[in-house]
């Protein structure tokens, strides 16, 4: 792939296109899949901004993500998985899809540099205002005091489900002074309390 990428970049037509691309409304057609991905990766590498890619459907978004992972760090590549109307009702119930959406929306709200892949149906969804989204994020630190009941109620309002034992994304539990949470992004965490003070987070 490195040799192919080098050949594409050295092509005169590609270099001409790279110079005018992004300066105005530009229609580009006829690119091979490799040339298309290379061009996207090259423009992203030259930019310090967020870049939005719109695909016709989730299948194309998945394929584009796979191809771009050969050029772009996974930490800077985001996808907002939305399926077609017929299957969307089922996809919203998937914790994995929800986790991926939240990761993408959080990065957008925080202004992180990244390449964001969104199926066309994703642009049709009404989303929570950025201010409200940010207000529902929580930052916990060791040594802080928390109102346990208020904290648990906030988890419920955010869509978490209380269980006796945490085993799936979106669940939390309270046993004595231990709160286990399986967040929608990242690994499960355990909060150990000393009365109302956070003694440890791991």
C-alpha cells in the first residue's frame, strides 16, 4: 500500500487536484477507491480542522473507515453509525452502536481534531444541543465529595440501567461504598467511596 500511495501522490493529475481541492466547491469524479482514500488522508494530514465525510449508507461508511485506518490513527477516526430507516429501530438498541455515536458526538462537541464519517441518514437525525450535551458529561476526581443519590439519579437520566452486577455497557451498580459503572465509552470503572468522598477510581 505504501508503494501504491507514493505512486498516486506523484501523479500529476493528483497533484493538480490536491492544489485546488477545498479552495471552492469542487466536484471530483472517476477516482479509483485507492486514489479516493489517499486524497482524503492527504487532505486530512494537511488540515488542523475537523473533516466531515458523508457516505450514502452505513455499509459505505464501514468500508471507508476500514480503508482509512491504513493511513490515519484510529484515535482520530470517528464514525456516526446510523442505518437505513427500516433497521434503525433495532440499531438504536445496540450498546455498541450507541457507544460509537457518543464517542463521535463527544469529540465533535469538544472540538477535537478528527476525521468524521457520517452516513447520509445521520444528517437527518435531530440531536441534543451542544450545551445540553456538555452539561450531561461528568468529571470525577479522587478526594471529591459527591451526593450519591444525586449521582445515581443522574446516571439513570443519562440512560444507564441499575443492576445488581454490572456486565454490559450502560449498566451501573451500588454495593456498599462501591459504585461500578460500565460507561458507553471506554472500560468499566469502579468508584470506591469513604462515606461521601471518592477514595479511588479504577
